[in-house]
């Protein structure tokens, strides 16, 4: 499954462009976390066959140890993005104690006849509701991030106060300022500090190079980017 890095697939009212990292619903971009996007690519190429949990874990996290609930989280995010369960529709079938099946009929599209919009790839969550009363904080954070001497900005506060929601709102508003290069790196489930660099690399789609530490590969990849 992992060898195919190109291709355009259609199912229902969705179009999935693997090469461009783009999912469209009714010709409108759908925002997915990068791992969730990779999960969808695996499903689209599965031809409706059963895929076990072990196979999915090996495909998504081949050289990194993660908890099993990471897969369950991305399954939930994908189901939500596809509207699984809405109006009786079912996209992903769970086979108890075995794995999953992708149910829609998937068509492979001739990429030479397709044009897709030029959309910057990011993995930000779609904003479910409007954020009210945080306009001042959003403006202040945006101003700080535009300062050349600010390399790291930390939002602090007790749990449940909306730090992640606020950060995501700022990130969405600053996509243009950073040419679309804005990503959310989930570190809550990372319990080993040595896995931080590889987690960041996987989210950005940076591949490991034989004989070179992943931190050095990541630095080389990021050094010329904004």
C-alpha cells in the first residue's frame, strides 16, 4: 500500500488527490491532519478489502512506537470529516477484533484530465464554531508571531480553558502569512522525548534518511522554510 504516492480517487462527492495531499468535498477543500489524510489514502487504495489494525499501524507509524488509541483517534477524525453516519451513510466499517473496511466504490481518475485548486497543505482542524470574546488575544498573538525575534510562543493556562482552540484559530488566520506552512503537532501521546523529532517529521511528511539522525533530516528540511 505504501509504494503508491500518486493518484486521484473519487468516491461519493469526494475527490482525493494523493500526490497533492488534497481532499475535496463537492470541489471544496477538506482540512485533515496529515496522518488522517494518509489513513484515507490507505483506505482508498484498499479496493474494499479488510485491513487489519496491525497493517494500518505499520503503514502509518512504521518506525515509531505509538499507542493503539492513536489509530482509533484518526479513524474518528476521518469518519467525522467524511460525514460517516450522516443520513445513514457508512464509509468505514469496523470488523470486530479484525480491522476495518472502506465501503464506498472508489474510482481511479485520469490525472491528465483533472485540475485541482491550488490549496496549501496543512493539517489544521476545521473550526466547528465561532470563537467569541477572544479577538484581543488573537490579535496580540498574531502580532507577536510576526516579530522576527519571536521563534517560540507559549500559551499557558489550566486544562480546559481553550488553549488549543485559540492556537488553532490563530493558525488558521495566519495561513497566508506563512504561505500555508502551518501545522499542528500532537505531542500529548508522546511519552519519550526521543520521539519528539520523529513525531514532528511524520506530521510534516518528512521521510527518514538511512544513516542520518531524524533531527538532522528535519533541520535540513525546515531551514529554508517559513
